[in-house]
C-alpha cells in the first residue's frame, strides 16, 4: 500500500514541476511582448501606408498634366494592392525568411502565406504579424516611387507586370541582404530605414526605365508644368508626416532611438526645404512652392538611412547636403542630359538615398553627435562598408531591372500609342476624366 502511494505522490510532484516550468516559460514568452512597442509599430504601419495612400498618390498626381491625373492615382493604388498580395504569398518569406545554405543572398519559403506567424509568434518584442505588416508598407511604397519616372506614356499592363517582377527580383533580395541577415548585414552596412533598400533601388530603377522607355512627346521642347500645385503640396505634407512612421518605426520599439529618428527626420526635411528654396530664389529670382516641397522630399530621402545613427547635427548637415546636391542633380538629369525622369525620382530618391548612406559613415561618429559604430568599426571602415553596399545594390538593380523590362516588353508594349499619349491616359486607358469642366 505504501509503495503505490509513494508513486502517486512522486508522480504528482513531477507533474506539478512540469506544469510550473511550462507556466514560467509561457510567462517569460509573454513578458517578451511589449505592448508599448507593439502599439507604436501598429501606429507607424498606418503612417507608412498613409505615405503611399494618399500621400505619394496625390504628390505625383498633382505633378502631371490634368489629362493623366487619374492614371497616376491608379498606378499607386494598384501597386499597393499587388504588393500586398505578393508580400503575403512569398515575398516576405524571401526577404525575411531563413534561406538555409543560401541565406546570405535570399530567404526561403518557410514563411510563405505567413506560415508559423500566429497571434503568439513574436519578432523581437512585437508580434510577427505586426512586423509583417510594417515591412509590407515599405514593399508597397518602394515600387510606387518608380511611378514618378514614367507617367503620361506608359502602358498600364506593363506597369503591373514590371512592378510585380521588380518586387520579387529586386526588392526582396536587397531587403534580405541588409535587413534579413544577408551578406551586407554581416559586413556591417548601416541602412536604418531604406536609403539603399528603398530609395537607391527605386531611383536607379527609375533611371533604367526612363532610358529604355523614352521621353514624353515634346520633351524637352515643351513646358510641362504641374497641373495642380495645391495637390502636390498636400501630398508632400502627408509624406512628411508619414515619414515619422517610416524612420521612427524602423527602431521597432517605442524608445529614445525612435524619438531621435523622428527628430533628425524633421530637421533634415526642414533644412533641405529651406536650402532648395534659397538656391532656387538666388538662381531664378522667385521661390516656388513645387521646388520647396521637392526639397522636403530630398531631405526626407537623404536622412532615411542615417536616421537611427545620427544626432541633430547630422540631421542638419544632411538636410543642407540634400537640398544642394539633389537640386543640382535635377538640373543635370533634365536640362543637361535631357533624360525625362518626369517627376525626378532618380535625382531626389536615388541621389538622396545614396548621399545619406555615404554620409552615415561620418555623422554616426560620436564626435559629430552620432550614436557610434558597431564594435570594430570606425569612420573609414564604415565608409568602405557603405560604399560596397551602395555599389552592390546599384549594380544588381541595373542588371535585373534591365532584364525585367526586356521580359515585360516581350509580353506587352511598354508605351501607349502616340494618339493615346496625346489624348491622355485617363480617358484612353481607364475611361474616366479627372476633371469634367
């Protein structure tokens, strides 16, 4: 009788120990979830989506002529939907999944359809589904940025095919290289919120697309002013506000790092706007609203890779550099080289992203108010890593983008007909008009 009783007591004690251990483990897992971080990244996700819908859509739509305003809006919203579906199906997995032996270059398919990311799965201190959504908004805005290179003459089917293939073959690998634990991350490349992943890839792709697509009819002889400057500045201000989520959210925590990222983002945008205005005022005698907000976007693009690593002095310096260099590049691309990058995607986003990436190596230094380098890194080592990353991303983007455009051109014409271009894409492609006057 005593022996069975002893077994029962021992068994109960063992079961209690197992349950206690499991309970402690569950409590530890639950403790890793930070509700403040989660709430902030959910908010940042909404802010970044707000940048594309409606910010970028209105910004670009106001810059084109009135007969193409709906066409540009359609490009932005359709790309947003396409990118969202592809991100769920497998692009998120390629960017942030485990690629096994090939992990330095690309992720695998283990996270396709968000497999394994239930409500209890975590990414750091936030649910993985929140991280998935936050990163999705970056995948939405990046191909949408390229829309500014080819409006008013591109075939809508070509836009859809190009954007889909581009997200898979350009964006996903580069995102994995830098943010998914790939070879550039291991090298120590610093890109806090997308100077390389977002702005350089979009800017370089825009340039390749424009060269292969050709200029609009009448360029550069005809003046093609924005049809609605008020719409442009409204979209630009939405982008400015949304950029707080873009850069501040990239800290992936409600922390001082997020606060500093937002601070330097605002300072850079304001400084670049004023710098652009002063240069334009001195050169042309009048400060324009379009020029001012173009400077704003240049400052925002330039601070993006540096925003988590520099202090206020860095934000100020990057703003001045962005306003001056991007202004010069807009003139160089359109006036000197006569390349019809219609809404200045390369000169603002490509050049800005590259500039910010390079200057991060200097202004991350504590001596200039930065937050410091990783162990074993100094200014020159960091500069070497930044330049290597920029060259690798640019070369990959040029080569793959060229191949994608060739493939798309076999499947469907890249351009609309000359008659359709003259009449405007709103009515010829979508059967609607932006204005019934």
